[in-house]
């Protein structure tokens, strides 16, 4: 350990300071001379790096040039593209149904969802400024819950890979594309839907493997398209509020301001379960605000204020999407009655445009393509960010063949993680049951599973931030966004109670069960947590007993930078078996040569 030196103040804590004495930290997977693959976090330009006058092109240990990093518009586009998927075109009907048909109560729930989201966003900003690495919650949870070792990593990995998979949105994209070519069909061919979904995820993963730049440009353009399309929907809704309508008003057909009369009147009874389900659907529609936290190693860090790009991109994206969501709900409620919204289900946007513009080719064929493009943009942003998280999971050796999943391509893209992402997406697409029901229950189940699993993760991250200063390593940590620990504790208390309310109330049985029983969502998510714990028992207890060891070596340098290496090696029974197997392989090789 080098002697300690006085560290200058900075926008980042000392540990991740980015100045002359502590340059930006890069995280790489390297292969040592002894063939052991290791995960290394080191400061750029430090004495521990190989001394070279000029880094070679495509050097694994060279930092990403600043001009290749994501600017605040690209950061905002990553968030916008993931937030605006198909949720805002599908979930308002579910939310309205959960409030008993009260449009006013539904708008209040959307406002509550915005407040809850900004609370979580502030907490994630604190973690992101403290740990500016790829990986998001995976890194935050492991820093917060260090014992039992690897437990939170295994649980998060199961939830993230299975529940956070892109397979559902691939199928949604396929459904909209196929329906555009066959608008009159009530029952789409499930085999065709799965084929289109497979083509979609294959195209996206291939794009991200061979060109990071093309993937980013595509993401930015699709984010701009989504904002324009949602603005168009909002303007159409405001026009409907004033009575404008293609084809004129029909007798006895409520429209415009008439649909907002008695907004707080309930048409059906409500239960705690119905409100919890509505809030879960809203949280799903807002999902994506954490997307920038997954790729922080690739975000620009200007000198003087390294957090500027990150903060500007996150706040701009959230404010814009929240405003558009509230205006979109007003548009739906102005043009459609409660009965029409609930009957439309997941095809709410189509019903809205049909009533405002009529049943022309724009509505029957063009609109599904427009919504499919929104789903495609969501897949572009999600695949880009999630592959970085999956690479970090692989670097910590949690899953078999981790060295392969953690590797980068010659193009500087995480080809191993993208391959892993593609394999799981294909498996889940093929395993998805055929859609026998047209009521949207299967889509609602998938969205609720993702939001329910995220509620557990978000609550754990918030508690971890509140208790972070109790760790010796973080005893001097001070909030940089919320400024005081009192504000941190207040935000954590609200955010955790909100998520725990949803987690608990979804076990509360509704008055009438739907096509899919209410306990399926919490039951499946809880089972995944259980599988994560079982995998941890095998990974952290059973395999070490057999001689398969994983060891992390950590050293803190003079300027506070950490150097962490994860190594896998064999001892005991595993080492004996490995020596026996190699000796047999060598004997067979010699016998073959003699022949």
C-alpha cells in the first residue's frame, strides 16, 4: 500500500475522483499470463497499468475516449426510449378499471406514480454519482449488502435476467406489425408472431454487436420519433377536448368535455388489490428512468463537474415523459367514455384514434406500425443497457461460462453479454404460451411481473442507500443530490413504504378473479427470489465445498481508488479431478500420436 496523500475536493467522492491524481476508472476483463480470467477495476494512467508511451488502438486497458462517450441527449434518449414503449398505449385502461371508472382518481394515481418515480430517481442519482460504473442496481446492492457474500448478486441476477427480459416486448412488437397487415383478424397466428419476434431480437442484438455507434444513433432517432408521436396524440386529445373530430359528432355519443363530467364518480367497487394493481401498471409505464445508471462507465464526465451530463440527461428525460404521460391520459379521457376505455384493453391507442379520426387506413394499418416502432425503440434501448448489466454479472463469475459472457468483440461491444441476452430472449419467446384470450390478461401479467420484481429491487436499493454510511468503507459518505441525510431518510421511507404497499396488496384477493388468478404475479416473482437463493446456496456453499473457489482480491490505493480482481481456481476434489482428467487427455493424445 502506497503512502496516503492529501486528496483535493471534487464533485465525486474521493474514491471515484476524476482529476490528475485519480483519473477516470475503467473496468475491464483481462486474461492473466497464467490463463486465469479476471475482472479488474483500475485508474487510468496509474503506475499499476502497463507503462506505454501511447495506448495501442483497440487496447483493452485504454480508457474510452471522451468523444465516444454518451452526451446528455444520448443519455436522455436511452431513458426516453425505454420509458415510452407500449405501456402508455396500453395500461391507462387497467389503471382506470382499478379506480372503479373514476377518471379523476386515475389521474391522481398517475401523478402519484410521477412523484414516486422522481423519489426513486433521486435515490438512484445518489448511487450513480457515488458509483459511476456500468451495472446499476447490481453494483449498488453488492456495495450495500456485503454479507452473505454474493447473495444479493444471485437474487438480482435471476430477477433481472428472467423478469427484465425483452421477450414480452418482442412479442408486442410482432403483434402490432402482424395486425397492420391483417387488421380485420381477431386471432393472429401465434407461430407467425413468434417468428417475427425472433427476427426482431436477432436484428437488434446483431446491430449492437457490430456497431455501438449505429446502435446509439438509431436509439436517438427513435427517441425523437416517440416524443413527436406522443405529442401528436396529446394534441389530438386537446383538439378532442374542444370538440374537434373527423366525421363529426354522432347523436348520443359522449365526446370532449362531456366525458370529463363527474370525473371522480366511481362506477364499480374498488379494493386495495385494485389500487395496488393500478399503481403497478403505472410503475411499469414509468420503467426506464434507471436506464442511464446501467451504462455510467460510458457517460461523458466533463472536468469540473463529472456528474453534469448524467444529471441533465436524467432530469430532462423524466420531466418530458412525465408531462407527456399526464397529457396522454387527458387525451384518452376526453375522447373516450369509461366503458370504451375498459373495453379497449391493450388496444387503447387504436380505439382513441378510431374515434378521433375514423376507421380509415391510418387507424387500421398505419397506427399499429407507429406503435410497433415505439416498441422497437424500447427494445433498442433496453438491449443496449441490459447487456452492460449482464456483462457485469458475468464478470463476477456468478454463472457458468462467465469468461465467454463477459468478453468484448473487436468492435468494442459486449458480444458475450449480447449473445447471452439473445439466448434467454429466444428461450422465453418460444416458451410463451399461445394467446388464447383477447382480453389482454397475458400482457398485463407480463408487465406486472416485471414491475413487481422491480419493486423488490427498488426497495432493497433504497434501504441500502440509507444504511450505506454504516459500512466502514462509506462512513464519510455525504449525499450530493439531496444534500442532507435527513432528506435521504425521508425519500427512502416514502419510497420503501410505497413499494412495500404494492408488494403486500397484490396478495390481497380481489372480489372477482380474472382470466389469470391474482396470486400468479406475486407468486411467480417470489418464486424467482427463492430460486436465486437456492442458486446462491449451490454457487457460494456447495461448489466451494467441492473445490471450485472464487476469490476477490481488493486493494485500496493512496488516492482512494479500488483495485478489485475476481479469480476462479480449483482446490481439493475439483483440483484432483482436473489433474486426473488432464492426465487421461494427455495419455489419449500420446496413444493417437503413436498410432
